[in-house]
C-alpha cells in the first residue's frame, strides 16, 4: 500500500472537486498560481486521471430523447410522416410482351407510388405508372402485397384510380385531400413516395410556382400544375405532395431534368383537379368534360401574317363539326386550306379567333384548356371571337 501525507490527501481532494466541477459545470474554483506551482508531479497525475475519468463517464451516459432535441420544423416533419406514410403504397406492374416467335410472355413493367384515399382499398396514382399493365401489385407499409384492378384512368390529367380488396377487419390508413386553390409560392410542401424502389421516402421543399401548363410525354398539356423543388425521382410518380397539415394538395407526376433524376424542378397535379377526376372515375369510369365541337390550333405571328390578321394571339378555329354545338352557336371555321408544319397536315384559314372564354383571356392552348377544365357537358359558356377585325360574343352549350 502506498502512503500519502496529509497535505497530499488534501490536495487530492481539492483537485477531485475541481475535476468534478468541470464535468458537471456547477462548481467553479480558482486557484492561485502560487498554489499551482507547489503541486507535485504525483498530484498533477491524480488530477489528470480524475478529469479523464469524469469525461469518460460523461460520454458513456445514456440520456433520454425528448422533443427538445428537435426543432419545431423537424417536429412538424416527423408528425406528418408518422401520420401519412402508412397510407402511401408501392406499385409494381407486370406487362405482356412478345418474343421473336410472337409468343406472349410476362415481364416487369413500371413502378411508382400511390395514395390510399378510401378505406375500401381505393388508391390514387398516375396513369403512366400503370399504363399497359397486365398485373398490378400494391405493397403496403408492412410488406404485404395485393393485386389491384383499374377503376378508371384519365389521360388528360395523367390520373388513375386503382383498387385492391383489403382483408376483412383491416383498418387502412388514408390520406385526405387539401385545398390547392389557396397555395402560395414559398409555402412548405412534403413528398412521400418510393424513389428507385426505396419505400416511403420523405423529402421536403417549397412551392416554386403555380399554374404551370406542362406538356406530358403523351403530348397532352396538363394545366395548372404545381411546381416544386422537393426532390422527386423515378418511383415518386403517383405519390402525394402534402401541405404542413399532412393533406394532399398535389399528386407528384413529372420532373424536368436532362439526367432523368431530380434537378429541383418537379411538377404535381393539383388536388383541385384530382378531386374532380377521382369523383368522375368512381362514378362514370371516365371524366366528364364539356367540349367545343371544333378543330382548333394556337395562333402565332407566322399564321397571322400569312392570313392577314390584325391579331397574333388566340385560338384559331380551323373547322367546326357539322351539326355540332359550335356550328349551332354560330362559330365560324376557315375556308382556305393550307399546309401546316412539314406539309404533314392541312389547316383552314379565315375562321374565327377565340380570344376570351367566360371573361378569361385566351392567348394559348393552355389558356383554352384551363378555361374549359372545370366545365361539364351541358354547361353554357360565353365565347368572344375576333371576326373581320371586330369582336363578337357567342353563347355555346358544351357537349360531351
């Protein structure tokens, strides 16, 4: 046993107190330089060992996790994810193709995401996720997989409703629709989906733009899309874009990227459109849209100059269907046939130019389709056309 003098023991106790105070941050002792100079090497060794022991114990201490460790924004993200992630499904498809001998065989098709919108197993997704599918599989959060059937699909909005039959007693989580009509640029949004097959991945961002008319790969223009910088990648298609309340204000549909991966420019179909599309698909199996019985094209400066028009924007009426609603209302088509584009089609000049629908200025095809987006067969619209350098108002009842 090693013996210490009384002075050594006192110093050891003092330095132990100092070491402890350093570890817990509650006691502060100040020692003069004269006292420090009297320390022996042995006392310094005791102090170093005490401090090292205190720091080691602090590092190994287990502390309870509480909400104070998260920012308010993080807590909101966590809450939304816990509320909604179980209602997001992974969709995989099988498609039938043919070999060199024209024998059919089934292979993997597309994949994407979807949102459970009804406890009976109804799921909202994109048309391009399930297009040409022979078999559709949906995987739930717990890994269980079910076969689904198509209820209806709408190519104009790239939205589709599919359904699987949940086992009796299964209490499915669902995602409810939010209001997309009052969105603001800069508003926080959250996406949950299955990018690259990584199930129920969450990303955050903001609304970057509103009312974007975007042409889909099927050449159709989808109106009023929400632009977001939220990371959206292959596999996110069909998944929900959520607001800060965890409500679906958009359906993630496409990205603008040269690489095919997220570049911070993604687009979602607004919930305002989705609600109407889903309602029609469930009721009729297709979307009921009011239409004008006419062939139209967007007016440009080149056409306007060739035709001798005094305006260069609007929708040119090339032809009207005989006996259709446009002809009955007095809308005039063209009479002079000319080649258009690479001589691949013929258009007719001399017809009316649509400039307004129900008071909304119509300068492009996107404007035209946006004005008719919410109209139903049987609805009456007021159309302003430019004819012989004058504006003429017509009342037209839309057909199916």
